[in-house]
């Protein structure tokens, strides 16, 4: 599996403090092929207690591209089927509401040691775009 150039490791074994990590997807650096890209790797057991994504440069696609952000085994846990048309410059995207439970976000998200967070481009390639993802992580 490919990784983002700005890929990060979280859950340092030397602290139990909360950390906020910024990871950037940039088309000019990471390209826009359909598929999943590694975003974070948990070095130790930890939980994601917060997540959001800000679009700096609008995303465009030659088709009906959608985007998921999630974990191995649940790749759309944090963002599900985010349409390219909604990824305009300056837009803010938060975790997907859990179906059937109004206003309940899928937080916290437990990451076992060596678990990964993924950024998945689906349906069609991206042609432009720069997105900053922010994760608040707590080791336990």
C-alpha cells in the first residue's frame, strides 16, 4: 500500500500526552490515483479523540471521485463518500454522523499498535487538491 509523503507516526511510546497531528494530502506531491494511502501509523495502542479536514486547494476529478478517511477494516469510519464537488477551497469536513443515531460521531476511535489510518480515493482519479487532516490522538 502506498503512503502519503507527509505520513506520520502517532502514539509515541515515550509519552501518554495527547497530541494533535497534521497530515497533508497534496496532489502535486502524492498524485491522485484511485486507491488507499496510509496517513497515520499507531506506534502504540492509542485512540483518536478528534478529527477534521480542511481543504486548501479545491479538489477536481475527471469523474465522480469520492473520498473516504478511516482505518484498516473500516475505511470510511471518519469520512464516508465525500464527493469531489464538496471539496471546495476553504471547506471544512468533520466525521460522518453514525447512521441511525442522530448527532453521534464515531469518536473515540481505538487504534491498536501498528494500526493505520487511510485516505482512500474512490471511483475516479483526483486531478487537483490539497487537504490538511488534523487528528487528536491519546496514547493509553
